[in-house]
């Protein structure tokens, strides 16, 4: 009897994978990849090839988020978006992902023109390490780059304090 269920599950999985209804991540494969021109949402989210991608391992300020530098407010969220735009510089973006988030976005590592965008956003100081890229964050902080040039609220705290859904 057990072998019948094994066969049934294998057939269902094969049919679902064939018609695209089964997330490949469930079977241990890639959740997806994307390549092409990018349309930015903010400093850690973008659309590539018609797919929404959230840069994995980093957390950048939200678009409306502001920070303080030398006693003055500055639009750090918009500046993080501009920093990512400069890194892409009109080049094609390539993303690879092995999972999706709760909003069905690909969680991926992306590159453009030979640059690892996730790593470079943290290195530039316009994104925080979120479980990865700790050495890059430490260097950005020590050299007071980007967000580290003044005072800021961590993006996850800013979202919580402003009633914006989680990452």
C-alpha cells in the first residue's frame, strides 16, 4: 500500500511541475531566476524580467524613510534607491534565487556589470547586513559610508514603527 502512495505522489508532483503549479523550491530546485533590464522599487527590491526580486541578505531603507546627518534630515531611502540605480547603470541584471518570501517575491542574489549588487549595497553603506555580508557592513560603519555617515533607524524598526508590513 505504501508504494501506491509513493507512485501517486510522484505522478501528482510531475504533473504539477509540468504545468507550473508546483513551486520548484518544494522539490529542492531553484525558485526562479530573472534576467534583463531592471525597474527599481527601492534600495533592495526591483523588477527584473517581469519578476519581483528582493535582494537576499540585506535590508535597505524604505523609499519614504529619512535619516539624520549633521543635525539635518536627508532622504536616505531615496538615496539607497539611487545608489542601486548607479550600480546597475543601465546594464542588464541577472538574479538567481532558491526561495520566495511571504509576498511571493524571489529572494535572490543579483549582479550587473560584474558587480554583486547585494554585497555592494552593504559595502556602500546604503543597506544593512541581514544575516550575511557582516564584513562589508563592518567596513562601511568604520568608514562612515552611506547610512553610517549619520544617525538612522534600522529599516525593519522603521517599517514596524510606521505600520508597514514585514520583510
